[in-house]
C-alpha cells in the first residue's frame, strides 16, 4: 500500500511539473497615446489588445503583469489620430500582479 501511495504521489508530481504556463510575468511601463495603449518591456513597445484592463493606469506608470503574445488583434487600426507609432509585438494582459 505504501509503495502504491509513493508511486501515485510521484506520478502526480511529475504531471504537475510538466504543465507549463502560456504567459510570461514581467515589469512594464504603461504608454498611452491616440493610437492605442502599449507596454514598454525591456525598451520595446508591445501593443495591448485588451487595453480596457489598463484604463485606470496613468501614462508612464510602472506595473507588473503576466501576458500572452498574440498573432493579431481586432482593435488594431481603430486609431483616433493620424500619428504613427511602431511596436514590436501584440500582447493580451492576463493579470496585473501586485507590486
């Protein structure tokens, strides 16, 4: 019985460690302008697809987040100005972490 319990516990631990998260946790700075909402991560700008989650955060504010990289976003191109702003990738914020 004890061997079965140890084997079951080992197998369960192996399964839990094999699970991976599909998002990253980082420190970032909020950048908002008329083209959209971005996060500056390691001196690169990322377009935030779900920008409404950052509505209460000020431009230039430092935050910690977990995010997932995306291939595209339906809100891209819905700009309210003619300004061009380049970015490196598109992300979706999964969670704003406590600092």
